[in-house]
């Protein structure tokens, strides 16, 4: 299936009150995400992948250890990652539903501890990548970090929350302060209702 750039699920200035500016979303969605879509479409054209679903392309082209050379995987996975990322934030849904709060506290000790561990994963990702809250196939919740475009689909996990720690995601608003960007993401940008929906579907 050809990739398509979805509109943001909110206005470009809808996250400014939470610390993500219109300019960041104009660059990140309109230019960076669009480039993954356009490059991915050029690469899958006339290949066996052209008729496959995005999820099948991501899992079918992932090869541990050779991500850097894998253009179809990189662009397809980044397209998928960004579609998740836009819906994981929002101008609404910023209060954590009680059931999700309980699951997170049970899994990580407390919500504060979860936020510390998630931030540490994002800060500890050397170079470009993502940090995630995932549901594993046994139902347990875990925090992971991945390089470049690698994502939970590659490991059979359900992505509940992901944060883009590529510099293009934070340099306009936070310059080099990745820890501050991650803390702000958790405290002011996450749509926890979306995370809870993902958990109930896992
Ligand atoms: Mn990005």
C-alpha cells in the first residue's frame, strides 16, 4: 500500500501550551514525516512490498544489525512511528485514567518512578531513536529504547507510548536539552487516554 501522510489530529499550534511549538510541528510533521512517506513510496514502488500493509513492511524488512543499510525499513518504520507519536500527544487527554495509573504503579513502583525510568531510557539512547512504554506478549509493561526507526513491532510488542528522541523533535524548542524535552513530554504533552486505549487493546 502506498504510504500517505495523515494530517495532524490537531492544529499545528495546539500543543504550544504544552511546550511543543507550531514551528516544531511544521518542520517535524510537514517536512520530516513527509520525507519518510515520499522516500518510502519511491523505494517500495515496483517491489514485492508495494502491495503489503505498512505493518507487514516494517516487520518483513526488519533485520537486526543491518538497520543502517535498510532504506525501506527505515522509512516505513519512521512513517509508522510518527503516526503513533502524533496521536500519543494532544491538547486533550492529559490526565492519566485511574486504571492506567494503577497498572503503571504496579509495574514500575510509582508513576514518578515510571517517568524517571522512561526519561532515563530516552536520555540513554545514544544518537537518534525512540524510547517506549510497551506491553509484551505476556502482558507485562516494560520500558525500552530503540535506535533510529526500530520500534516495538519489530519485537512483537504493543506500543503504548513512544517518544521521538531524534534531535529534529526537540532542537527548536529545547535546543540540546533532551532530558528537559522528555520531562516536558511526560508532564505536559502525552494524551494518556490514548495510551489507556492502546493498553486495553493490547
Ligand atoms: Mn521524528
